[in-house]
C-alpha cells in the first residue's frame, strides 16, 4: 500500500516513518524543503497551501494520514491557515483523488476550543474532517514525549537544576511518540470489523495510567528521569502570563511560552477520556511513562541536548 503523510519531517512524523519502514509500508510524504533520501519514502516538495503538491501527494494512495499542524505562532491567523485551511485543502485533494480513508491527528486542546486560538483551530479542523464525507478517524493525543521532541525538553532542562515550575493544580495524560506512531499506522491497516469500530470516531489514547498524571507527579517523574529530586513550585495564571510576556520579549517569534499556550496550560483537566479510548483489539500503549521518560532523558544526553 501507499500511505500519504503530512508532517513527516516533524517529531511525530519521524517516528511514524521509522515504524512504516520497519513494516514495509510505502510512504509518500510532504515536505517544505529538500530531504535526504530515505528508504520506503517518496518525498513531495511543497506545503499544505500548495494544491499541486497535495494532488501529487494523494494520487494513488490508499489512505491519508494528516499529522502536520501549527502548534505555536505569534499571529493567531497562523493557526487558521496551518490547521484549518490546510486541512480543508488536503480533504479536497483526497476527495478529488478518490482516497476515502483519512486519519487526522488533532489535539486534546480541541475539547476546549474557547481556551486558546490553537484549540479553536483544531476544533474547526476536526469539523472540516467530520463533514468531509470521507471514512475518517480523528486522534486527539495528550501530551506527547520521546526522542526528538523539543517541546518538553525545557522541563527536562529545568529538572536538571532541581526546579520544575508547573501550572496550577490539574491532571494530564501522557503518551510516548512510538506508542502514538503504532496507533496511527494501525488505523491505516484495518480489517473490516475494526474499521467499523473506529470509522467516524474521535479517539483519545494515553499511556494507560487511569486518571492521568497530576502536575506534581509528572514533574517528579521527569526529575527521576534525570536523576534529580525536584522542587515543584506552582505558578498562577497571572505568573504564567507574566512569564509569557517575558519570553516574548526575550525570544520574539521563537518564544515557546505564549499567552495562547497559557490559556490551555491553566485548564485543570487534560486527561484522555476512557470512553474515547481506542479499541483494545486495535491498540494499547506498551511504554510505561516512567520508563519512557528515562529513555528520553538518555536520548537527550546522547544528542547533547541535556
């Protein structure tokens, strides 16, 4: 089979390509820039605004796996263009090419669209998928971690110094990127009974930890991963917004802590819902988070990131 993939050069996409290669799945992947040759991957130069590239991407594919998205931008319009308009363009290309199977990687942030422009854009993208007429499945991952990830890296760096500031009291689910990659690829290669179980469904996978992780528990687990006992101060909404302002002044458009991110960081419940769990016959998480965090810390050190 041929699988059309967006976001193949990103954190999740790279894990997916690794797994696809091990399973001998041919991938056609969209990329903004020239990429080094990779066995089993046909690179298509372009982005989600390039209609010609999207046509080439999906032509003859059995399924589309849409991973690409904008997670951080100083201009809220960037969320709409990257997450909503890009998804709509890809849907149109898939329909024109006669590709019916469409897997969309969304976010738990779409559950609470009024908290952030990012969450709102993901919700609108989900709505575009749900009204597409395709055989869709939407995956809302919780916090994703693992090798190559730069989003959670700052928490590991903070833990190395023994202090991991966290948002107000709340809980969140976690998932290792390799477990997520297995779920995404499993959703492509389905027998008919399983397809009927996941078609037109929103799935919220996690690491299998019931009730997720409290912010304190997660910070301490990251401390354990780097071999440090950590202090976990709680930052208020006001303190986080002040920190976001400072990060914007310091790093400009490259700031990681933005006012938009603060909007969903202070929400107390980012736990994956059990009623939206993937069917066990299809997938279950294999990597315990404590072990996965420790392995991620080792990878960071090996790369000189930590």
